């Protein structure tokens, strides 16, 4: 059920609208289903409609007129709440709607239970699927009703009503969602032939700039350098930046003035103070050095940083977890700037969807995710080149992160964020399939000799006996065997690499264990090969690890068996 609450100062006008059947063609059989005392006159059931309507308005306005004589009546004394059931809900009777109306006026403070001085109100039904509650906000003791946060209190009561009546469960927010475009903004964009409103376009633009900026100063510089956009930065008397507002060139109001949006009007986390908090202390990515072959691959760095996010989400500090989810959102924001054209639609939609999942009421401890943010900024120096394995590798881990974020939000009953994570997952999986096809095929073509493949298979059976048959039957096994051969050519021990890759994270949640191992081996294989002494230490550690049974209380990686994400949404 959804409630919409408004107000006004014309009781007669509201009652006239609720009982009108001439102008409002969708109004059928308007009548009262409940009232403040159960005896209010009902114009819909009276012989003299006009006289009864005037009588009802007079009864509703009684206390308003009394308070007005004392100078205590509010100017906007009308309270109006419409409550609509979902299309899939069963038909509710008048008695059930009456019960719902009483519970809502009690929960919002209009007419609390057991309060004889509550406001006067009526509930009108003029359609099968909704009712309207009309009330005057002056109580019998001539005080104005205390109905602050009435939308939230009504929404909480409707959530309980949905459960008790077996109605459709509406996904509810926590007031952290970005403001939606108004109908006027949508109509304006449609007239101008644009697919998105100015608000939406500017929000995406600013989020992408935040994802690549390494400091508040650089963010303002990037913002000022945008083409087709007007920027106005506000300053304190000291000269420090206080905030900013932004407008699209040529987008004007009726008076010919630019339509400005402040950062907070685009989204709560895009105000300048919030951006400054996120960008302070980020390490700038190192400039590429010519001839330096040992420079870490930015895609590998970002993938390794993202792969640690599920670990942070499993810890007890929600502020740290929220910080890493927000930083991961910045990683998704930067991907459309780097990816090839055929991946742009899915990556853009993934970033837009996850924008809702990146915020909650939990305060973000931004300084805990600076390493991840630094790795994300380093990607701007690594555009999509070569076979695209870096992007595919990152998307493989990104799918896992989104699944873990959905688990985390679901455990905290962040309904809208869970729904947004599920939408993101679908787009990322599609993007991953397209991104991974070419690099996996290229790897598979470098098929090593049969004897080498058999040796890798033996290593696999020794290290991962529970997954070996599944991996060997996977179409991605040739690519994994080729990746192991490449690493072996670079002086790595294939068996120890498999052990290391298996220890990085549980494999039970991977839809294709072979693919997951392939990306891990490729990333590990680019690192310098360990010395003989280091290999001996790694072998000793692996022996101890295999000999020691894992504690039963150890936290495991999130699996889809305990999630609302279905099997078809599992990661690659």
C-alpha cells in the first residue's frame, strides 16, 4: 500500500472533489467508509446531496472556526491522505478500508487511539482500490494536531497492515534516495527530445567526476572544465569553497534564467562537504614511467581491492562496510568512461542502478576505504586495451561484490537497496559475458601440450579435490590450463599458484569455478615469481593449512543459498 499526504486550506473544495462523479470520470459510487465518530453525514448515501455535503463540511470545520475566532487556527488546516492498494491485492471491503483508515489517522497523530479530543476526519471511497482521508487539523481542545513525520508513520503502519491483510509488500526506502525528476522536468526533456532530464544528466556527470578526482580541488577543476555545463562555486568570506551549483547550457526557466542544481539537490552524497570528505586523503595514482615493466597493472590492483570488499562486509563495523560499498559505487561510475562501446549500455545501467544501493542511513566512515578509492582512481590511467582481460577480471569480482552487498543490505532490511543490487547484478552479468568471451577464447587458443595439460589436471585434483571434476568438465578449462602454463613460463609453481588462488576466497558461490580460477591465476601470474626460499615457506604453510581442519564457527563467504538472489543470478 502507498500513502500520499498533502494539505490545503479549502475543506469544501476537497469534499467536492472526493464526491464528484462528473468531472472525475473514474469516481464511482463515492461514499463514506469511516469517520471520526461513525455518525458523520454521508453525501453519497443521502437524498439531498448538496445539503448533506454542506453539513459535512460544516461539521469538519467546526473546531477550525472556533480556533479561528481565537486566532489559533492554522492557515492550511486541511490534511489529505490517499491510500492505494496494489493492483495484485485482493478486493478490500468497506469494513476493511474503515479499519485501515482508523489505524492511519491514529498512527499519524490526527486522531490518536483513546483521545476524545482528536481531529475530525472522514474516509471516502470512490474507487475499488483506494480511499481518501480528509481531516481538519484542529483538535476539540482547539490545539493544532501534532502530525510531524506523518508520511513515515503512515508508511510504517501500512507496512504492518500489508503483513496482517496478506497484501503486496511494497519496497520501502529510507529517505536516502536521490530526488526523482518532477513531472515538469520529464515533460520538458520530452519536448526537447532528450532521453534524460537535466537533473539526471548532471547527477551522472558529477558522479563520474567524483570517481576520477583525487582531491576536492581536482574535482572543482574537472567540473569547471566541462563542455556544455555552467558551474557556479560559492565561497565563504575566508575564500574557502562552500558549495557549488551546476546547470546545462541553454536549459532555462520561464524567466530565461539558468536552471541551477546544487550538489545536494542532485543527491545527498553529492553536496560539496560530502564530496570533500570522500576525496580528502586519497593517494593520487602514480604517473606511468616509460620503460617500467614492473609497474602494477591498475586493473589487477582494482580487482584485488574489490575482492576484499566481501570481507569488510562480514565484519561488525557497519560504517566501514558502508564506506566500501560507496567506494565500489565509484568504481562502477568510472567503468563507462573506460570500456568499449559495445559494453557501455550495460555498464551505464549497472552504475545507475547501484547508485541507489550505495547509500543508506548508516553513516559512512570514508577514511576506511581510501585504499579502494586510490585503486579505482588508478584505473583512469588504464583505458581498455589489448584483449580486455583486465576489465573482464574486474567484472568477475564485481558480480561477487554486488551479491555480497545485496546480502548485507538484506540483513539490515534496506529493501530499496536490495532491489537496486539485484538490478545491478543483471546488468553486470550481461556485461561480464560479453567482456569475458574474447579473452577466454584467446587464452584457450594457446593450448599447451597434452602432457602439460595432464600435469595441471593432477595439480588441480591435489589442491581442489572437491571441485576438480567440475573444473575439468568446464568449457573454460582450456583457458585455465593456458593461464597456468603462462605462469609456469614466468617461473611460478602452478600447484602453489592454485593453492594461493583457492585460499583467496571460497569457490562455492562461483557459478564457473574454472573462470574464477583463470582470472585469479592470470592476476597472480603477473607478479614476480617467488624465490626458492619463499616457495619453501609457501609449501610449508600450505601443508599446515591442509592438516588443520577449519573451525566450524569461521565465517564463510556469502552464498546464494541464503539469499533472495536466485540461482540464475549467481556470479560467473
